[in-house]
C-alpha cells in the first residue's frame, strides 16, 4: 500500500489523537501530534522566562529549539532540548500557554517548517488544527473531527480522573470553550475545516468506530 500523508484536524478533545494513534498502529504509520509541539514551545518560553510579546527573544528561542517526537504505539514521547517533557506539557498552565503561543506568526512558521520535514517521506498521520489547510494542503486524506463540547469535556474529565487529577467538569468545559474560540479566531492559520476534508462528528462514536470509519475511507480509496 502506498505511503500516504493523512491530516486530521479539529478542536481539542474531538477524538483526534486517540484515533490518529490507533490508525497509525493499524497502518504501521508514524503519528505526529503537532499540538505537542506548540505545547513544547510554550514550555520552552516559560522555562526561559520569555514573555510572549518579546519577539526577538522568541526568535532566538525558536532558532535553537529542538523538539523530538519519539513514536511509540502506546503514546509518543516528547523531548524538548534533550529533556522528556511528555507529562509536563499536558498540565493546565501549558495547555493554555500553547494556545496563546500558537497565535504568534514566527512560532507557527518554525513549527510548520519542522512538521513538513517530519512528514516529507509520507507514511505519516499528523493531527492538529491547520494540517489539512496549511501544513499539508495536498495531503492524500484530510479528516476534520468535531464533537459536542459537553461530550468533549466529559472525555477530558475521564482522562483526568484516570490520572488521579480532580478538576470539575464545568472548569474543563469552560477551558475548552475558551480554547476553541482562541484557536479558531486567530488571524494566522485558524482552526478551520479544509474544503476537501471529510467531516466526522464523533459525539456518539466510540474510538474503535472512529478508527474503523477512517480506515474504510483510506482502504476504499486504495482499492480503486
Ligand atoms: O492538540 P492540542 O490540544 O495538544 O494543542 C494545543 C494547542 O496548540 C491548541 O490549543 C492550539 C495549538 N495548535 C495549533 O495552533 N496548531 C496545531 N496544528 C496544533 C495545535
């Protein structure tokens, strides 16, 4: 089977990353979570005490930044400047900071450059907000996943509970609403469905159903 580039976009907690990871496993592809890269940028700025309006300092940070995504079927490891930050970047302060730093043009330019390099060989599934619109506008397959905010908040709440973190469902819902707005209203590469993307509403779908749905489309196209 040909080594495709598969783009999956959509708002936070719409089912992208779990589906993308399992799809990558099924197809023996590499999975790249681009949200983790913006999270790593936010953490780097925080660690270095760089304010988001200090563009020269951010530029210098971006020139030196090293982000490695070590692909693992059970969950990627994210290495920032030699340090494993996989856990740290999932914390609430970095979640918010990642959405704030993702507005900045020089940050996006650098991340898109890295993402195109990572996907240049094909055989890759990349998820994010602008993969089908900006990073790989000619991707072989584009999917746009959506789900009701109540359901998305519940999914995140369950993830937090499983990690032993106690956050209220309402606080999670409010944070998701804030991030949806911030990610879709920015001037550069906002969260948006590509015209030629398949839209999937995952509100009432299980993860296996989502994976199956995408696989059928990909395998169906391959059969022609
Ligand atoms: O997918 P995620 O929740 O880990 O992403 C964290 C933030 O990064 C998200 O709120 C917006 C930003 N992001 C982006 O702007 N473009 C991408 N391709 C991926 C993420």
